[in-house]
């Protein structure tokens, strides 16, 4: 067995995802002769070339994570190894199959058909899994099982030489020295195999799986999602206004252009993040809601979010980027207006129900409302947009200020 060989690198980014500058690497000696941080990817690239495969398949990842910085399925964002620095992914497909073994605990067991495959170039993951690289001469389908995945098209694995800064596993700390590295475990030529040597895709299920995440029952509708901002229904309606986003929400991954559940759900999380204030907790609950409403994919497999209830998968799926901006809900024709928090809105509403009819100042000065007058006014106007409150001018007061009251009072006054 070969020793781990990578050193950690930090980098800055600009508009070109390839232009990443790294700090000087600390050299490490090893049995296979790899000494510098950049060498593992160079060795892998040479192995891929020697197997007669295209080497323009490396994609840039976010610093210290598994998250792609680009649309990795777009060939324009797939580069030769020497054009990237820092963390990177290796795209499967075009003759390259990567057997991704995640059987960390040994509970599920790697199938005999996988163990019988010939020795090949292999990478060890930070959590003790393996990425085994094979060359094939025919089309292979992606295949997800309890022990791991066969990645054959439109998917990537993190490449050797990359390093994670953190992880969610209680039994492992990727932030410790050298603990987050993807290391070359076996440096040898890629073995050529027949697609028939790989396990067949599992038989399609006709019923939803019985194993679901522990928090699935907590999210049966939007009302079960607490968010520090409002208009969840408006935001979700806008999100579903696009055919592709709706297909992702409903588990119609093929219609959305995906044949892999992990990538489809990461894409779903990405778009939800833009519509829901880049709030990973809210996005996580929305993913649970979507999978409760539509528990299977359009090829009749269980949605991965439902069956993979481990923290690592859920956290990595909801690793959202730093959006330049996020969705701003419409405001009943009165122009855009910043939203207030749900907590402020609830306090203002409770005060209005206690005091109505009441002016902005009267509500802002109420002891339970601990925000300024402007925030109180914004909350009142937002509640009007939701048609919860109404207002009219009080002609009996100097200056004729607006007073606010619940909309149901209009109905009571008309009886």
C-alpha cells in the first residue's frame, strides 16, 4: 500500500476558474515517488493518457470542498490537469468508469463482482473509501448502491491531491493535519474491463422505500418550514415557474437532463438556494418536502435524499455558493421593498391584533415590538401585501395618520 502524498494548497479565484494561485507546497516523500502537491494529478493524467482516453476531463472545485465551481457537465469547463490548481474533480465518461466505494463501516459489503475486478489506479478518500479507475470500451450506466456508486457519465469524483477543510462525520475530522486528503493508494496503469464485469443496475422499485430520513415527517407542507424571511409560498411558486426546475422538484431527473440522482439533487439545491436567501437549512427542508411529495425518480428509483439520511450526503448537497444576489419577491404592484424577518412580522402582527385600529407609532411603541419605527412600518406593509392587515386614514386625528387593523374587521363592519 502506498502512503498519502499530498500537501494542502490555498488559492484565490478570478473570473476564469482555472486561474488559481497556490502557496508553496511542502514536499512529502512516498513509496510511489510522488513528492509535490501537483504531482498526483499529473500522474493520474498520464495514466488516463496511457489508457487512450481524453484527458480534458478535470473540473475546478471550490477551495477545501467537493463542490464544483462551474457547470461540470459542460465540456467547456473541463480542462487538462496542468491548467488547474487546488481542489479538482475528475469526470467519468468517454471510456472512463470510476468505481466509488463508500463502504466505510463495512456494514453493507462490497459485492464480489467489484472485488473480482483487476487491480487498477486507485485513490483513497479521507474517510477510508476508494475511487478505482477503469477503462471500458462500451457505454456504461451510472449505478448507485448501498456500498457506493459506479460513475460512468456526467459525474465526477474528487481527484487525488485535493483536500477537504471540513466534514460532517462525527467519527472523523477533515480539518486535522493531513486528514482531509485524497491520496494515491495504488499507482498503476488503468485496467481495461468489459462493462459486463460491473454489477447490473438494481431492479427498479414499484413502491417508495420504507427507509426515509429521520426528519422527513417534520416537513409535510410549507407551514412546517420556519424561515427568517417571508413569502415562502411566493418564492416556491416562482421557483416552479420554470419547467426544468419543476422537473427537478418532482424527481423527473431525466426530463431535467440528469441520469444521476446526486447531481440532480445538488442542482435542485443550488436553484432553491437562489430563491430562498441562500439559507441551507431552509433548502434542506424544502428538499425533504419535495421528496415527500414525489418520493421516486422518473426511472422509478427512490430519490437519494430520502434513502441517504447520513449527514455527509445532506451537508454536501446543500453546500450553497456565494450568490451575487438572490430572488426578490414581488410586492403587489407597489415596487420592491426589503423584507423583514419572520420574528419581527409576528411581533408586529400580534401587537396590531391587540391594539387595532392603531398607527405605526402606536404599534412600534408597544412593549413587545422591539424594532424601530421603519422596520415596524415595513412589517405592516408586508402584512398588507399578504392581505392580513388593512389600513385607512383616521380623520379624527391631527394629520390624518393611517391606522392598521385585521382584514376580517372589514367583514365584521359590513354585517
